[in-house]
C-alpha cells in the first residue's frame, strides 16, 4: 500500500497601503502601512523608516475570530513636535467567556536632533494571557494567571500580592511598558479611548449582535 504524504503550504500575502512622509525635528521619516494575510489571519502593520532603515513597527489592526468569539487589537499614532505617540487598544467578545482580553497602551518616542528615535515613555494596562517562570501561578490548564484576579480586586494576603506582582512583572517584560493601576489606569484608558474613538467604534459596532457573540464583551 502506497503512503500518501500531504504537504501543507501556508502562503503569506503582503500588500502595501498608505505611505506618508513626515519631517520631525528636521529629519524625514516614512510611515508605511502593510497588510498581511496568512491563511485567514489578518494583520495591518505600520512600519517606521528613516531613509531605508526600518526603525520599528506598530500594529494597526489584528483580529482573531471563531464561530462564537472575537478578539481584536487596534492601533493609531500621532505626531506632536518631536514626539511620535502610538496608541493600542485590545477588546474581546465571546458567547462563552472564560477569558476576555482587554487593555490599552500609550508609547511615546522622541526624535533627537541627530535623528535618533528613542522610547521615552510607555504605559499599559492589559488583561492578557502570559507566560511566567512559576507554573504554580497558572490556572485553567495553565493559560490564565492567578494575578489577573487582583487587577480589579485588592489582594488580602501575601500570596495574593505575590501573584499580582508576578503578573505585572511579566506583562511589563513582554510589552516593555510600565503597568498602571488606579487613577493612572483610568487616565490612560480615557486618553486612549479619546484618541481612538472612531477606530474603536468602527471595529466593535457589530458586537451589539448578541446572537453572534452573546452579551459578554469588553
């Protein structure tokens, strides 16, 4: 009996969108949008160039969808004097919500007189699935961190504080940002929602269809 081998080839399709040029602190920068389609996985990325040198990338759109859930990441940017400011927003909807990814981030880059681009400040609040060196801190088949519970609930003992601190530490490491809570979190969310209002509304307006995603959404 002959053996039949099936070779699956994933083809990534790249296409380019808008290209804009800005002069920041007397240096020219190119902001080039790129779309990636890889077997149903869609992503839109903004690449920042100085001349032919690619300096960094920022996700403008990312979507993960199945028959009963959806999760998105949205991005936007602004230029203020010698600053390039990037905003990110995560949201989810699910008929069976074991976990709803949710969060927001602000990154501020400065352009020096010599044209160098440096990350000056980065703040984030996010409820995400992360990796940790201590596997005992994970629940639900090893993918949800125990510290998530205490982002919106004050830890009452030493162990709960350890879980929260471990979650925050790993998020800061993963996203290269300062994790914010309390008043700073509210201020960050307000700013991100204000700067990305139209984008968020456009990509989440269909979530009101409860037949598709149920009542659970963030």
